[in-house]
């Protein structure tokens, strides 16, 4: 199974995605109780501008765009890597078999 932006190779949610979702939920929960942004920043031990971005963003998917669509140096090789992994090659030093 090839991972998409939100799941890893094993189909589990990526930790960074889960963390962003949890932080956003915590920020909006505290906002609903009337807490100020600076207080939320202090309580959650996060930067004020991070709290402000979470508070101003209407949808969590808007926060995840950079994380889920980030390019890496491996992007060009990933189809071959996933294919070889599915074929049972779990060792990078294992040669290609004809």
C-alpha cells in the first residue's frame, strides 16, 4: 500500500498529522471557553503565532496542506521502492532480481 499524505506505509496515521489535529482541537476547545490566545499559548506551551494560526484556520485540512503535499528527494524513487517492498525486498542492499 503506497502512503498518501496522511498515512504512512503501513496505513497508520502519521504522527505529525495526529499532532496537528490534536493541537487544533485543544485550541478550539479553549477558545470556546473564552480563553485568550496568549493564555492558550501559555497553557499549551506553544508559540503565540501557532495558536493564532490554529484559531484563524476554519478547517484542519488547511493546516495540513504543507505537511501532506511536501516534496522530498525520494519522490521520484517511491514507486520503485513501494513495488520492491511489496515484492518482499526489505533490505536496501538486496540486488534486483531478473
